[in-house]
């Protein structure tokens, strides 16, 4: 595993209530893939930080932009299946925290989603 991969898995460990280390490490939500792409593009994002979920407005925007194109949607995502009554995945939480902290914008995330989906 490369240093970048190790840092990305730190993101799952720090943010994802569903992450089980060692199980299906190949699987990744779209939030994870967007952040990974940003890191590979050379953006400096602190993945060791425990980002807090953002407020309702950012959550609504991400649920609209990110989740419909996520490979886990709908059958493998409790957040979608329970219509927001379960925790979102770690990629979603970390992305929303990065947006809330103004490290990135919703538009930045949207541009990457357009490119990789
Ligand atoms: S909350 Fe669910 S649908 Fe949205 S990015 Fe995460 S795993 Fe995918």
C-alpha cells in the first residue's frame, strides 16, 4: 500500500462508521473517490483531521450532487435506504467537513464528480 493509499484509509478510519479495516478494501464510496482524485491532483488536504459533518445546507447539496452517482447507492448505503436517518459514509462526512472548513467548495467537488463519473 502506498503512502497516499494509507492516508486515504486513515480518512475511512477517522470518519466512516461503516468501515471495517481489511474487509473489501477495494470498495470505495464516491466521496472517498472524489477526495482521492483531489489528492492525486496535488491538493493539500488534511486527511488525519477528524472533520465534523457540515450543516444541513451542505449536506443537502452533497446528497444531491454526490450520492446519486455513488456506486453504493441505493442498495449498499444505509443513509440512502433510511432516507437520512442513518449516518452518511466517511467520504460524505469528510467532504462535507472540508467544504464547511472552506478547504474546498461544493463546486470543486462537483467538477471532480463530473470528471470521474
Ligand atoms: S452517503 Fe451513501 S450514497 Fe452518499 S456517498 Fe456515501 S455511500 Fe455513497
